[in-house]
C-alpha cells in the first residue's frame, strides 16, 4: 500500500467510529447512564461478596442484638391427653447486619429492599417447647434497611408441650410458655430483647380470632439468662400465653342435665313412702343417669395425672342417687308387712317419735300419721272383710258390742234352758274367739301404726339430711366454679 492510500485510510477511521455509535448520540457527547434497575444493582451490590455462614459483625466482640415479638392469631387445639397446645402466631424478629448497608443516593434513593432469607445470615432462634413441626407457610424473603436493619416477619403454627391443669374443667385457665432462645450462640454472641413494650404485648388482641372455644386473656413476657452445668450463659425470651375456656357449651350439655336429674330425685321423696312407685321411680333415675354418664364420657378431658372436678361431681351425684334408692328401700321395708314385725323398741320410740319429731318440727304428729295410714286401714279392711263377716255374725265392729249383743240375744232364746247346757257353752266359745280375733287384729293395727309412724319420721329425717348434703355439695361446687370463672 502506498503512503497516500494509508493516509486516506487513517483519515476515515474517526468517521467510522461515529457511524457505529448508538442512535440519538451526538458527536462529542458523554457515555450514556447504565440502564440496569436499581433493585438489581443493589441486590448484586449487597450479595456479591456476602458470607452468610458467619455472624455479620465487623468486630467479633460485637454482640448481635435480636429483638423479637409475637402476636397470637388463633388457638387451634388443646390436647389434654398428650399435653400439647397448638397455636398460630405472627412472629417478628429484628437485628442489624453490618454487611448489608448502602448509600441510598447511589441507588436511586432506595432505602429498603427484600432479599431471600436463604442468602443472608439468620439467627438460630428456636422455641424450646417445640414437639412437632406445624403446617406453617414458608416466607422466603426478609426486609433489609439501608442502615443494615433486617426484619424477618413470618406466621408460625406452633405445637408446643404445655402442662395443662384440667382440675377446674370446664372453668379452667391454662398458662403455656413459649421460650425463644438461640440454640447455639452464647449471650455474648447473640442477645435477645423485646421489640415492643411489655404492656403493649400483654393486652394485644388486635389479630386474635376470638370466636373459638378458648379466650385469650393476656400474654406476659420475661427475659432471663440460663446456663447448663456452669457453662456460658444463654439468653432467652419467655412469652406466657394465658387462655381461658368458654364454659357455656359444657354447662348446657353436662351440668344442666345432671342438675335436672338430681332435682327430680329430690322431688321423688314426696311420693308416699308406703307406695312402691317411689322405688321404681328412683331406679329409673339411676338408670337414666348411668346412660347420661356413658354419653358424656367422651366429652370429658382424659389425662393420666388427674381427674377434673366435674368427673368427681358426676361420681358423687351417682353415689347420692344410690344412697337415695337405699333409703327408699329401707323406708318401704318398714311400712310394709308390719303384721310380721314385733313392737317398736322403746329406744326407737324415744329417739324417733319423741326427740326426732321435735328436731324436725313435726308437732301434730298423730293427726298427720292417721292421714298417712288411712289408705292402709282401708286396704286391710277390704282384705279382712270376708273373714270378719264369717266370724262376726252380729255385724259388730267393737268386740264389747258383739259380746253384749250376743249375750242379750242369746238370753231370751236360751232362758228356759239350764246353765250348763252344751249349746250355751258353744256360743260362749264362739263369742270369745271372735273377741280374741278382733283384739289380735287391733293389736296388729297398733303395731302397723307404730312402724308406719317410725317410717314416716325416718323418711323425713333422711330426706332432710339428703337435701342438706345435696345443697352443701352444690353450693361448694358453685362457689368454686364462680371463683375460677371470675379469676
């Protein structure tokens, strides 16, 4: 190539470079601004040389302070048998990462960015009471501020062990703890604090679903240090979730039917004691209560360490029904078949017919007893009517009248006969037999009246003792449950 041709080629090079420049660029102008979005540039800037395997501090002596907070969203279940509480909480934690800082002016005034949680360092904070992994949604991102503040917000389904005390069921209050702590780092590496004030955390029900069986009372928080076998101390933050059961469903389905059956058992004492209907009525109540206990057995909480008070209440009510039936059988035994019984002992008369009547305020005892035994006399009169008619040919009720009538009527008929006539002796023997029969029957009636009177007084005495026991038991349980309900 000749020198002239080489010079012409060098003269054309600046023109070629200008022709290859982008459209819209003027000759002699500056280079264009980069077109990559600020989020991409900031993410690349922060994570390009980030080491997520080490604690994010410039000086290893610096302690990373993690502030945590929680809000209870729902009480999902309370397993009394396995002592497990399942809750759904909104968990928040905040710490400072010294390697995630930037100047917002260099990135289009961007002051906050969301980054993948797997790409940065996250504190190993766990709940000590965890017993199972719940079905929690996965939140893959965290928020990072330009000063290095990292906010990790996520919902968690927590299945934790809790010491459940069911003695006060269905008016029980449970206190379960959630202990947040670093599983590995000592307190000089990671320290814990509360994000909000304890008063704000205690009564925060802003997100709680308050339509279930359990009611959230409050959430207490407390910070403490602990060490294992004189080793380095660990920081832990405890949250005490205090919940109370709503007892309306159990009151309607468990307590009210039992109370109604016990009231009917008390009303059954007003049936006549000499009637067999009282025994059959109380047996029916006992069978009905047994069926009721079988039905509600699945509703009661079952634990291996204790029995709820309502279970003891059902057992005592069953025992009271059995005692009531036993008392009824005893009274019916006293007021029936009195002809086969001896006279009432004197000590029984003094104890029941004298002292007990004064104690029970039974003043007109004889009058009331006569009305009680009137039906008994009528029934016995019907049974003995035929035999009495055969023996008493004169139709007299009183033995003396029969004797006088027999004497007056036999005198004219046998006036002309001798005194030692065999026919006269036969008539006298018949009259004597009739008189002895009537006297014996009257004696049996007196014995029946005495035993019926004893049975009546004993029935009133046992009924009032039974009623006092039921009332004392009911008042005691009602007072306890009211105190627990208002606690």
